[in-house]
C-alpha cells in the first residue's frame, strides 16, 4: 500500500476518535444531568410520601379525638332524655342526637379511609426507600464513570491532536487538501475501500482502468464520481 495512503488511513482513525471525543463533550454532561435528576426525583417522591403519611396520621388523631368528643356529647344527650318533660324539648334533643350520630358516622368512615391511606403510604414508603437507595447507588457508580471520562477528554484530545499534527506534517499538502475537502464537504469517510469494484463512498462502479490504477497503489487515487480517496484491499475489494 502507498505510504501516503497508509498515513491517510491512520489520520482518518484519529479524526474519528477526535470526533467521538467532541461528541462526548456534548452528551456526557446531559447524561450526568439526567442521572442526578433521577436521584433527586426519587428523593422528592419519598419526601412527598412521608409528608402525606404525616398528614394522614395527624388527620387520624384528629378524627379519633372528634369521635371521642362526639361520644361524650352523645352520652350527655342520652342522659338528658331521662329528664325531658315536653315534646318540644324531646324533638329538639332527638334532632341533636341524630346530628351527632350522623357526624360520628361520617368521621368513622373518614377514619377508616385515613387508616387505609396511612397503611398504603407506609408500604409505598418502604418500596420508595428501597428504590431510592438502589437508584442512588447505581447512578453514583455511573456518575463516577462519566465524570472520569469527562476529566480524561482534555488529555486524550491533546494527545490525539499531537498525533494528528505529526501525520499531517508528513503528508503532501495536495494529498491532505483532497482528504480535508472530502471529509469536511461530505461529512463522511474520506478514505474508503473499493467494494465489488465500486467506490465505497458513493457505490458507483469504477472503470476497469481506474481499478487497475487503484490496484497499482503507486499513488493516491480518488473516485471520479464523488472525489473520495479510494484504495484496493484484496480481502475485501474482489
């Protein structure tokens, strides 16, 4: 293989690596943000569930107190029934007793619902605590890995840029110009292997003459259709 072509292939690998590093600089912070957000959301759900449980327990205590007060009042009115002398007093007291009984019934129904709510929340909190712990442990491991990658990007990028500079300086300017034009213009690989006697970039068939030239590998050849730098590989091209 032509030495300049070998250098171009090495350069292409380096440019791909640099491109991946550049993309990493964009998506790694987003991944870190998403992982941190997931941790915070799980904690928020747990805090909200605990607050709801506390409210339910407070409401349960208040309802139990209200019911006891109503029971005391009901006993008082029932005792007063023994001393009533007129129908008017009787009707008024019965109305009071009925109102208290209705209030007690409503409070007892709400109390049962509140107790069930508290039991459900206690179970939910247990599940949320376990899930929160799992998310935090898993995400923190991933965050350490991602942060390590971010921290190493600058050093790796600098090393790749140095390698690139050394290779570029050893490639003829005209050849490098072709490589850069194709790479920047098409946003694809600038150096491609011939496959089934066609350009590996645009897939247009090559003429027999062009194939013979590429096989000779005495210099760098380009596709007549798309301008990509092409080369022959006996294991792939036939």
